[in-house]
């Protein structure tokens, strides 16, 4: 089994707390935790822009890249106490609702973090 690479915003306090928690309960050898705010880490994933990486969580599984809710499902499916949550969120109506709420949350978080705003200013 390949190791899932979790790409997260290391400058976001909430993101860091969540990733630290996942790290504390994750089985050894399942994940590589990658802070994409470090340029050398983001350079490993040329198909992902910094803006996209900051906007939502990403999980790389081999050649497949999952983002947002799908990335969380990928992580939760490997965590003992979160497997049921991953199955629940996959249910059709629940999944669609989760996607909408995650996009709203991600947009709000992105618009309110200074380091994310720097990315948008550079692109204007």
C-alpha cells in the first residue's frame, strides 16, 4: 500500500491543530504530512497551484489527487475512530451537503488569512 501524502496549510492555526491530532492517532506508515507553505514541498506537486493548495486540503494517493471533502474522506478512512464518519460522509445527500459547506468554509478561511491574501495579491 502506498503512503498517502497529506498537503496542508502549515501557516493556518486551525489546520495545524487538526493535522497534529490526525498525526497523533494515525497508524505508522499510512501518511506523509506535507506543509505546502514551504516552497520546496509545494515544488514536488507542480500540478497543484499554491492558491489551490491553500484553498483546500489535498491528499495525493499515487497518481490520484483528492481535495476538499474527498481528501478528508481519504484521511478518515485510515483512522480508527473516523472510519464510520468517512462512510457516512460518502452517502449521496450527505456528500453533496458536505461539499457545499466545505467550499463555503474554505473560501471564508482563505479570505481571512493574511498569507492566503498575499497569494491573491501576487496574482493580480
